[in-house]
C-alpha cells in the first residue's frame, strides 16, 4: 500500500536536480552539437518533468516490483515530450524513445542500488 506521508522536499529537490541536469544537457546540445534553441528548451522542460514524475510514481506509490520498468516507461514519456518540442521528425522518434527508455531505466536502477 502507498505511504500516506508525502515529503514535498523530495519533490522540490528532484525538480531542481532535473532542471540542473536538463540545463546541462541543453547546453551540451547547443555548444557541442550546434543544435538550435528548441533543443535547449526541450531539455530544460523534460529534465524536471522526468524527475518529478519519478517522485510521484516511484517514491510516492512505492511499487513492490518493476521500478526499473516504471523508470523506463517514464523515460520514454519524457523522450516523447522532448521529441515533440525539439525535433518533430519521424525518423528521430524511435531513437528518442529508445534512448529515453534506456536512460530512464538506468537512472532508476542506479538510484535503487544506492539505497541498498
């Protein structure tokens, strides 16, 4: 059963962390890969979106199994939002979804290893 106490400090911390990671990823896309401003804005939007959804769905609901799978699904959702803002090209959709799923699962897996 889900825990009834919810700490909003974790939500705020993850949102700030997502904003920082998103800004770093967006800056890398601008400076190193010479993408346009839409890529930067997409990364800044998707970073907090992914981290906040992690807090809401993983930390709040505390699923007994499948945290990595849930992180992967949330990563795919975040990648779809990033694709919709930045790219909007059909040939890049699958690449964005696969990358989002892999990075989402890897992040949740690494977080779960820290707690044990």
